[in-house]
C-alpha cells in the first residue's frame, strides 16, 4: 500500500515481488501489528505498525543497494479499506 516513491515503485511490483524485496531487508522478520481500529465497516480505518531489524539488503528501483546495520525500523501508518460482501 506504499505506492510509488522516488526509491520504491509499488505500481510495478506484484505482492510476491514486494514481499521478497522487504523479506530480504528484514532477515529476522518484519512484524505487523494493528494498533487501533478507528471506524467500522463498511469503511474500516485502522492504525498499524510494522517493525523489524534492518539486517539485510534493500535494492532501490534504480538498482542502488543499501546494506542494513541491524538498526530497528519502526513504521506507523494508517489504512482506510472499503469492505464488501466479497471479503466476508
């Protein structure tokens, strides 16, 4: 759900490709935690956190590689999802 940034092109990657890219960055895992549900269906809004030690390699969309040093990365975000009967 990141979308496109100068160093990551989400629109040109499948879920599997993106998962492999980030899986390589966080060799010990990249946990996901739901922090707070702010609104219920049909439009669900929730706050989340992703965290893990950057101990692998991240390759930018332009090919430049960044090697992790083991520092903890902590991302907090917000998601708005429309739920339909298709997802029940």
